[in-house]
C-alpha cells in the first residue's frame, strides 16, 4: 500500500514501492492498494478509480476525498512545529493527506484477505490510518528522513503497531529507535535494488550530448528541498576560487531556477539508459540532499563504479559513504571545496572509491539479496 | 592538495579526518592581509561586474585614481590640452576672465566640482576598505558557523547517546521470576 502508484512516477518511496512489488511478484501474488492521485503536492485525482494492471500487478485505486490545500497545510505545519495538542497532530496528518477514507475502509474491510500488507512511507494519512486498521498483518517500510516529522507524538505509538519494519538504512533505524521502542521488533535493513543496464556507453553519451571535458553529475529533481540551491552556490564558488574547469551536469526536472552559467549544463529528463551512460561518463556523482532515507542514485553511481560527493549533514548519506568507503562528504563549503579538489585531482582515488562502491552495492543491493531479505522476513512472520 | 591519499584500502573516515585537519590548519593560520585583500577584490569584482560597468573603467578604477577621477582647481575651466595653441588659448581666456565675470560667477561651480573630486577619491578609498572589512567579517562568520555546526554535531551525538542509555535502562528485561520450588 502506497500513497501514489504509476509507471510515470519516478523516484521516491512510490518508485521504491513499485519495483519492490514487481520483484516480489516473482515469488508471490501481489496487489497494490493506492489512491487515484498522481501529483504529490495537490493529491488531485488523476488516475481512474478501480483496478488496472501495471507490469503484471493489479493496482486498486481509491479516490482522494479532498485535495491538499497548501496554505492550510502550511498553517498546520507551523502549528505542530510549536507547542501543540495531540488533536493538532491528527489534524496536521489530515492536511498532509492524501485524504482517502475509501482506501482506509478497504484495508479495514479486506485486510484479512491478504497474508501481508506492506505499507510504504509512514508520514501519510493513508499509511497511518491504513496500518492502524490492520496492524496484525502489517509490515512497515517507513522511508523516514531526518526532517523532524517522525518526532510528532502520534508516530511514537504508531511505530510499535506493525509486525515488522523494513528499514532503508542503519541510520533510519537508529533515528526511529530514538522516539519509539522498536529495538526488539522483527525487521531488517533492506533498502532497494535497481533496474541495472546491460552496459554503459560514456563515449556515446558525450557524443550524443556534445559534452566535452570533465563533469560532476547531479541526478534527480532540481529542487531546494534536495539542496540544489546550496550546490549551485558551492559549485560556482569552487570554480571561482580554484580555477577548476569542471562542469556540473544536471539531469532531472527543474523546480528551482538554475543559474545561467556556462559551467552548469541542464539536460532535463532523459531515458534510463542515457542516465546510466551519464553516470559512466562523470567524474563523480554529487548528492546535495540533506533529507534522504536511502539514495537510490547514490547506489546506482556505485554500481557504475563512480565515487560520490554527498551532503554529510544527511546522516544516511554520511553513513553509506563511511560503510562503503565509496564517497566523500561535506557539511559546509570548506569541506565541499577540499573534498571536490581531492576527487578532481586524484584519479586513483576516484577509481578506488568507485570500486569500493561497487563492492558495497554487490554485497547489499542486488535484487537477489533484497528479494531474499523480504522473503525471509515475511516468512518469519507466517 | 598538500596531502596524498593512499588508494589501497581507502578509508573514507581517515580521508575526511585529513580534510578537516587541513581546513583547521588553514583556519588557524587564518588569512594574511594580502590574502584578505585578494579575496576582497574578488568581492568587489562581483559588485562591479553585476552592474556591467565598462571593463576599461574598472581597470582604471583599480590602477590609479588620477586616471579616472578628475582633479579640479581654479584654472581648470580655462585650461586647454592643445599644446602651444592651448597655452595661448588659456592666456586669452584669462585676459577675458574679468569680462566673463560680468555675465556669470564660476566660483561656486569650481568650488563644488573641487569638492566632488575629493569626495570621489574618499568614496573609492572607503569602498575598498569596506570590502576588506566585510571580507574579514565574512570569514569570521564562516568560521563561527563551522564551529557552531561542529558543536551542534557533538550535542546531537550526546543527546542520542543519552536517550539510548535511558532506553537501555527502561527496556532491559526483568529477570524471570522463579517459582516457590525454584523451577
């Protein structure tokens, strides 16, 4: 069960849910329960209500009763950021949405018909109320980020309800353990695999896109929430101070104005293979986001044997870089400059970090491993 | 970079430690006056470039005030730059000066423009010094921010540790109660 589901929804917990569902469908009968929403901001009903089959998976969609009012949501977010009551938190969750009582009723009514109900993303109305409607069959994949939401009081008892929790990272587990006694609850750090390409064609990518010279790659939504504004400022300052000729290549949908500068190249959306070829051609992947529960593009960069330069203020990214020995990280500009200088200057270091990253990926994030962890966990609950 | 990383058995934590040490060393040495002036000039560059000044003007501005600022004295209005002809012209204008003064009084204008010339030089000096001082403050602010981040990290770590220890106490299993027969 997930708040949105569709082949056109890229990235985030929704994509995570879809590829897990498609892989688990090789071992069990899988159905998806979700809303008719496609837009994560408004939750506007977009897909038709009812059942459709996507990549062999039956998807049951339920309507959203009320779209999200951003102004009201902001007001309630401000309210729960200060002194507030439990009722305020319930109201905040309602405003967060997607408000789909029909989906929650379906879980309550038909939940017994499933062996397991896997809920993705703890912070949404559908997950919170859906899981509470059928906790005895529930497995939670929280995809929690360290953005403070998990500290709302209503979530502490909530995390104790499911039968098991599938964590994205060790750091995510530690973060939730701070607010809820889930130490003894069944669970495992699993994460997710990737749809890997047959091979990489970095030279072809350069030719097709007319890109000469070395570049740093950013993959994902170009958004302030992803730390892109800080990345632009740091990168331009780095070039100015060091005289570096490195470029910054951006792949993804821009929702933030990108500085007009010859060193910053924007490609917008690209096909999956093109993304992999870009990874093969880059010097390193930069991941400036402060809030990640698991960065799939970071793992993909490691599969492509590329080092990562990550935002060290994100505990998950910092932990992944340390455990894999596959990337450097920064908490402020000075560390950004020194880390990037080092990566730019030392080809042997880049290779070694990339190789370490690949070993880390192979040891933890191949689909065989991810599927096995899910199946073992679900099997232990039977 | 002044330090090398051994690529065999790369240890990211060790690399980050080396990077932090290097940053710390830089900060301890802080910046020399010359480095601050250099950084300040970069800030000034940004200001000037932002307004799309004529590049020649910027170059002149940097070189010597005499090349961009005008100097003004009592005779400036009557002088000419055309060599010998100019000197003759200057003499003629001086001769006609008393007649000209019957029509208008140039003294307030001469006085105002002289003062403006001095003010221009003063403003340029002030602007450069302000840029230097701002740069110093900016560096100090950056250092304080970095210290604050480091302290925040320590506080977060300590509070996590504290909570974990508290939970260890709360959730420690009670020893199983034995029956009267000791079973």
